[in-house]
C-alpha cells in the first residue's frame, strides 16, 4: 500500500491503519522542505507513530537550503520516543537494500 501524507492532522493515515489492521503497516516517508519539517515535526511524529515501522529518507529540500538545523534524524528521534521503530537512510538506494521483516 502506498500512502502520501498531505496534512499530518488529516486522519488519512489513521484510516489506512484501520483498513489493514490484520497486517503490519510499514511507512516510507520523505519530509518535504526544511521549513515544513521544522514547523510540523510534532504532528508528523504523531501521525507516523501509527505505523508499525517507519523508514525515513533525507528531507527533500526543493527550493531551500538547510539553515534551520533540522534533519530527518530529528523526526526519527521523535518517532522512536513515541515507541515506534524507525530507521533513517540518507539515500533511496539504502532504503531499497533495507530488509523488511
């Protein structure tokens, strides 16, 4: 199942977890822009903790440069603090090589 989280508070992610309650839900997520990630870090963590396991890629910078001191590792730490296993890989090649359970 492929999902795209558009708004952390939309409830879409929660509904997806309810639909597949008999299986493990893995979520591969790439945050979009540093400013959005910094502004929505707690909301992203709350939404993503609903998955059984999360895999994060580097932040997609788009038009920005990282001058806010935020990274996907910050999101990873928040998700792990909430009790959900979370891996971080800088490249999609590394994500593809990561063995799923």
